[in-house]
């Protein structure tokens, strides 16, 4: 029997599970996760990615990666170190949540686009801008292929940092030049992406949680305005408010497919509903949580329970999620 990371588990857990929470700057959510794991009888250590080597992680049963993509604006190079560590651990057979592939999709939005596109999962068409020298070429290409407005984002980042829209060629050039200026100051080298603006037919998006290929929760987030008069994007940290939302089967299905496409054992996908059906805007393998939110605490508790369950072998009658992961290349998309 194997868990979703491909790591062999030989029967039920007989000892106290030893967990490493890999982090950059500690946030309240990580302190709460440690408390939740400890309440389940686990031994938990915090390990700062900046101060450790690969060998420090070898004694753990489970490594919980909480190095956020938002770190890129102040310590971009550490994300490469994190990816190298995850690959090393997976090669050693140590369970990581999330996986190397899922974390790569988290730290590189263009790779996320490629993963989703490979399986025909609807997501905004995307162009990668790697350097300032290619700005005009890619700006013309984006406008020609996508029309206006164009969504501009950091290729690596989180919490809606440096996400905006351009409404003309001149504005797009100005935005990219300003973004590259700031990138040079911050020593951020992951580039930027240009995306087709996909119009929603609702006044909110939805975020869909998936663990081990199984739907676990959903909620909606209101749209906010940014560099525009209309409300077009969602960001809880940017001012969106959350409210209960009963996800449709189509939204649930596409979120599960997106999570499997990036090899995530858990994720929260941002989904909008269009005239052509649901679109995946982003997939978040390391979502942030607010510990003063009862809803977030419930989501965190669900995640902890599901992750610990995945470290135990499942009965033969409950192997559907495992089979879905093994058959990921046979995914059929219904849109």
C-alpha cells in the first residue's frame, strides 16, 4: 500500500508520527497547525528553510511544506532551495505535503498553466515574460491573441501581490517596466505572466478545497476592483469578503481535476463561472489561513485529519482516490 505521495506504508501507524513543518517567517497559521497535529498525538518540529540542510529532514515521517509563494518578493532564492529539498525528500521516500510537482505549480504560475492545459482544463491562456528585453514583443502578442484588457501578474507570488490589468498597449508597457524595476530592487527573478481576461457571469468566484482527490469544502469570495472601476478579481487579503457557497458539480469536478493535474494531495482552487462553464484561475497547494476565522479553523482541522488519514493504508473498498491519482493521464475533461 502506498500513500498519495507514492511512499510505502507498512500497516497502521504504530509509533508517534514525527512531523516537520517547513517554513520561512512563521505565521499564526503554522503555530495553529502545530497545535492541531500535537492534539492528534504527533511530534512536531518547526524547521526554518533558511537555516537547515537536507539531512535535517531525514528523520521525519511527514514534511509539511508551508513556505509560501508570497516569500518571492523578499527572498526569492529560498523557493528554489525549497523545491530542491522536496525533490530530495521524495526520492528518499519521505511523505511531503505538498509534493515537488504541486509546489512547483505553486511557485511558477506559467508551469501551472502548462499542467492544466496538458489535461485540457479550462484556464486563462498565458504568456510568460522572462525579461525586460521581451516586453514589447510579448505585449503585442498578448493583445493580438487575447484582446484587452490584459491581466498582468508576477509569475511567482501570492496574496494578490502585483496583480493588475492593463487597458492599452501603452499602459501594459508601463506596468511591465515598473514591475521589472521593482523586481530588480527585490532580487526577484521569476518573471511575469500576461493572461487573457476571462469574464465571470457571477459577482464572485469560488474557492474549492480538495484533499486526496476528494472534495472537502467550498466558499465564495466577492470581487474587488483594482486599476479599474469594475470589480473583477478576488482576494481575501486584498479586501474580498467570504460567504457560504454550495459548489456546482461542474465546479467541484474541475477543482478535483486541477488538483490531480498538479499532483497535489491537497489544494484550494480559485474558480470562476463563465458563459462557457467553470475556469480555473489558480490552484493553491499552500493556502493561507486566518486563525481568528472560525471557518478557516474548520478548514485547517479538516486538512489535518485528511492528511493524517492518508498516512494510513486505506481499505480496498476505499481506494478510489488512489486509483484516480494513478490514472491521472487518463483524465477526461467534460468541458
